[in-house]
C-alpha cells in the first residue's frame, strides 16, 4: 500500500508536514519528486520573446521546410 505525504527539508533531513499513520520502527521506501517552484515556472515566462528581433523567422521557417525535402537516406536495394 502506498501514500503520498508532503515533507520539508530542514538542515538536511526530511520533516513530514502531514501526519503519518505507520507503526513505530516500520521501514519504508521514499521516492523524492522535486516539484518545480513558482520561481522555476516564471523562468519560462521571462524567457518568452528572448529571440525577438535577432532571428528572421520567415527565413528560419523557409529553411526548415526546405530541409524536410532533402533525403539523405540511401535507396533500398531489393
């Protein structure tokens, strides 16, 4: 059986933020998932438009579509 609880790192140790209903001495396996903070998510918003003015988007798209037409694969021999 599994459950999810929130924990906080304090001086290098994990401290539960929720009540744990396990018997004393029970061994458990903990999987740590690093949840992005609001600051991390804001980085995406701050990066938006970073290339604006420095890249010719029409030329970039033209080159992308032209490269899709180039075949570098050898023709199969049957």
